[in-house]
C-alpha cells in the first residue's frame, strides 16, 4: 500500500530569475506524463525580480495542468531563504514530495519524473539530479571545464569528510519527501548558497536515504553566476564544521539531529577520566558513586571486589552492580546520606551540573564526619586550547556533550577547581590533566593512540592549556561541628563533650583549637 496520497501531491518549487523566456521554457519541459499526479508549481521571487517578470505570459493553456502560483517576498530572502519558504509551503499544504528547480533549468526540468519516482516508490527520502552520472559531460555541454574540475577535485574530499558516496555536491536540482522535511531543522540553515550542503549533511546525520539520478543535459548558469571558489570553500568548511560537531568539539545547532547523548559511554583501555578513577580505587574498598548513571564505572569496580552504593537522579538501580542505591536530586543536598562508611566518593563529571557546587562540597565534608574518604572529581577544563581558539574568533558554543555541554551550569579551570575545593575545606591529594578522548572519537587505532600520546606530552608541558578534563583527588578535613563532639584528655582518650563540663574563661578559637584537637586525636 502506498504511503502517499492517491494521486500523489507533488509541489514543483521554482526559484525564479529575471528571464521570463527561460522560465517559460523550463516550465514547458516538465513532462506531460505528470498529468497522473496532483501537480502544483510555485514560483518564488524576491522583490527585486517581481516587476521584471510578466506572469501573464504563463496563462497560456499549455501551463494549465501545472497549476502555477507565484509568491513574492516583501524582502529578499536569498537562495536558501526561498527554499525554506517553499518547503514550509509544502509542509503546510500536505504535499507528498517537493521538487526544486530553477527558472533557467531549461533541460533539467525534463528530469522531474525521474527525480520524483524514487521518493514515490519509497526507495529514497531525497533525490539529487547529477550531471556527473552522465558520460562525457563536458563534451556534451552539461557542465563547464572549470565546473567539472571543481567537482572532480572536491567531491572525493567532501565524501571523505562526510563518509558519503555522492557524485555531485554542486547540483541544484533536488527532490525531497515532505515527510522527511518535517523531521529536519532546515529552517536553521543559512539563507545563502550553503543551504544545499547543509541539508545534505542533515540527511546524512539522520541516516536518511539519498539517491542520485542522472540529469538530462542541464544549464549551470546559476552556479556560474556565483563565486565558484567561494562556493567550493563553503562546501569544505561546512563539511568540516559538521565533522567537528559530530565529535563534540564544537556545536552547530542545525546539525543537532539524532539520538540523545545524555548518557556517556565508558572510556577504558586508554588514559581517560574513567580509567584513572578505576585505577585509583583500591580493591575491596567501599565506594559511593554520586551520579552513577547506568553503573558503567561501578561494574568495573565490582570486579575489584568493591562494595558499591550508587546515587543518581534516575531510577537505575541494578542489584547486580550496586549493593545499595539511592534515587536523589543532587541539588537537594540536605537529603544526602551519611558518608562516614566509605573509602572513596566518586564525583565523575558531576560538579559542573550542580546548581551550587560549593554547598554540595560543604555537605559532603559534613556527611563524611571524621572518616576522610578520598573524593575523586573530574570535570571539563574550560581553558582547553580549542575553547581558547573559539574565543579568539568570538565563538562560545554549547552542545549536547563535551566541555560546553548544554546541561553544564558551572565551568572550571585548574585554578578555579583547586580554589573551590580548598575553600570548602579539602586537602588536595592529586590534580592532573586528562587528554582528549581520541579513541572514543576516532576508534581505537594507531592514529588515535598517537594523538592521545601526543596530547599527554602536551599536557606534561602545559596541563592548563592542553588538558581536555581535570582529574582531582581531595580529602575532606573534619569540620568544626564534628571536632567539637570530642575533647582529648592528657591521656589521649576521646571523651564525648556532653559527658564533661568545661570551666574556662579563655576564649575558644574554633578554627585554631579545633584543628589542634584534631591533630592530637589522629595521633592516638
């Protein structure tokens, strides 16, 4: 059963130029076989062109079956902006497919049926008309020599970047399923000539089916009228930006398509925040994992014989991993449990998500009492050199994951995380840099390991500049309230404060005397 209307509703979107004769020829070349479809042609013009085209010439009987309408913009929208209008029109009027033509696509318009067929039979979500699929395209006048060379040189590069297999990124004759257009954020694309490559990338990211069909001999005047070198550079640049976005190095909202990345994968078998934390925990220890997520880290610690308690805002209790589990909103610090039974407290990529990290650290110190567990904290380093480069070019873009994760509420450098811990009453046991997770991004191979080791060398030279993340181990010192529960006699026995009477006229220095009492106590 066809998933389209019967007959299918087809919108032919024509971006008009000044030449009415070329427009008439373009429309005349649309095949009469399209009579079996419900056809509508929408010609979109910018205000500069409207008075230059006599639409009375399109009232002839031969154009009647095309059901031609003209839309004029009160302000120029540009090449990409006009496509947005046409696609929104197709969505609002429940078309099944939309074909993009140009006012001077005199011969390309002969291929409308070939372009639309793969969408109507369900074999493609988008179709690109490619002259590069025709033999001897230069000799037959399909494309200029310069255009052919640009295509031959740049197309393999773009395919390599995007992991695609297309033959013609310069083509402006397209067809899209309207159902698919509804799922794409095409309105976030630019209003200029870069729109075409952006929508291809969106289709690729969405893992949608793109098919190419050979075009009839076509006119490339529209492409030739633009700066070919500039256009080629934009194709490469936008492809590279989409690649950086996919690796979470930068954020491009128009390419924010696909699965939710709110859960992080485990990074093992190479130097990472996860491997460092796992290595730091002794066998058979008691571990509290705050923000345990799905327990990836804890599964590894379980193999080391650790007793594990997990805390997370999600209900993900796994009895095979956790000895106990508490579901808790971490911003409600008053509900944190007592922590004086644990040897280690893990806070991996947590502190940057909290409303008030200072208060959270205060509460952990209070709940730890006199136990002094090792608290392991990891957090992104906002002074990472790539972030600095972005700032140099006035860029500071948040993304789904990475250093500038959309859910991050606080950002830290080595200096600021060190200060926040010391101010909260923690002793710094260890602080080091973590390299960029190249094996996660590129796969674990020779290249990724070489880059990882190079990053480690750079961290040795300047951890503040080249560390992707910060790894810090701290120990909470007992706060005054805990120390005042005990006094130490000359015989160095602990005596509860409520069992003795204090007779002194000397002022009691809470910080100084309490710390001295604590130093005496730990020497027992």
